[in-house]
C-alpha cells in the first residue's frame, strides 16, 4: 500500500507541475485542485503536505527528494495509508 499512497501524491505533484491549467487552479485554490486530482476529500494534515510538496517541486526541488522526505515521516505516512485505504 505504501507505493500506491506515495505514488498518488507524486502523481498529483507532477500533474500540477506540468499542466499550466492545473498550476493556475492550484494558485487559486490549492485544496480543491489537489482533492480534485486525487479524487478524495483530504484532511487538512494531508492536503497541507501535498500543497507543500507541489510548492517545493515548483520551486525546483526534485520530486524524489520530496517523496523521500514524506516517507521519512512515518507517522504521516501511516495517516496517508489509512486514509487511502478508506477510499
């Protein structure tokens, strides 16, 4: 399940980073944009993590470094796993 959860976040970051329309939507309403891409209503803790990941990626930080930092926070990863398991 870890790969599915992390890949969902990674794919959302990449989608927003590479799509001008999504970047514009993200700038206007990051929560709605991320939840739309993921197809789920995320708790604030998770959506804020994804927002930070997108901002880091847009600022030039490597996506693999971003995902590695999310994975290092095992407590957050457990929350992500549990949330996506409910989907």
